[in-house]
C-alpha cells in the first residue's frame, strides 16, 4: 500500500501481545521501508498473560520518537474511554500521550458535533494545544454501528434511529441519508474551525468519496487512472 498509494499512508501500531524489543523492531522496519506516519495505540490484548511490553500508548509514543522522527497520531475519546475512571483521568491520559511526542489525536467517532466541541474546550483548558482531528463514521449498516457503539461507548442519536427506520426498505435512500448526515456533521464542525477529518471507511470507500466531494474536497489524487 505504501508503495502503490498516491497519498501518504499511516501504519497502525499497538503495543499489546509483544515485548518492547518486538515492537521496536516493527517500528524500525517501518522506518527502513520509508514509512514516516504511525498511529500509535495501546490496543486490546488477545491473551490473558501480558508480555513485558509497553504499558500504554504514552510509553509507545516516547519510544517511537527515540527510534525515528515519526509523525505520530494517537487516540482520543470525546465521550470518554470505556475503561477510564473519569473524564478528567481520560483527558490526562491523552495529555500524556501528546506530551510524550505525539503530533495530534484522532478521536473515536461521534455523531453529535457539540460532543466534540465540548471535548475540545475541555482539552484546551487542560493545556492541550495539539490538533484534535474528529473521527467520522459514515453509517453503512445501522445495526452494526449500533452494536459497535454499545461496545465502545459512542452515543447513537435517537433521531438517527427514526430517520433510518423511515428508509429501511430503500437502500439507495439509506445511502443518501448516510452521506447527508456525515456532510451535515462535517459542515457543523467546519463552521467551528475544524479543517481536518478522519473517516472510518470500514473498507467502504465509495461513501467516503461521495462525502468528500460534497464537502468540496479535492479528491483528484485518489482517482484511479483508466487503462490505456
């Protein structure tokens, strides 16, 4: 992907189920391959026995900065991480990651612009001055989004439930509704000074492409040249 994509790609790197040396070696391999952007995450362990790896994303970020001058993004949670003991504790954890050397934070997805804006205000008061990039999840499948939202602590508005119920039997109408809702959310955020968005595509790129077009983004670099 790094070799074939016309845009810079970012490698996702977690620090669970691996020793520090193993994680460091993966990062060095990224650097040798010419990858300069990393999304650094703690991740969820798949085993009961934890290895002697990095304890959290802040430790991982600090280590990455010693390996190479990576451009690093970390995660943020406008509606608070499910495992956080309090909103303040969650915000302080974010600050530690950014203070360790991360360049920006990409948020968990949300559907209420005010939720993000309140989070941005709280982050500013906590001394966070690095970019907070809102995560946008276009709704490709409402049932799946509802289930995933329950697990990750994201709120799905009741108004969305009603809107999608009205077009339940019309896939094209569902598609248009999803695009319109995402564009409306991005427009509201743009009016508050947001200039960057992170789309969770779930490998459904057509909808994100249409949303980008509706927002007036230049997507010409993403066009695949036709065969000669």
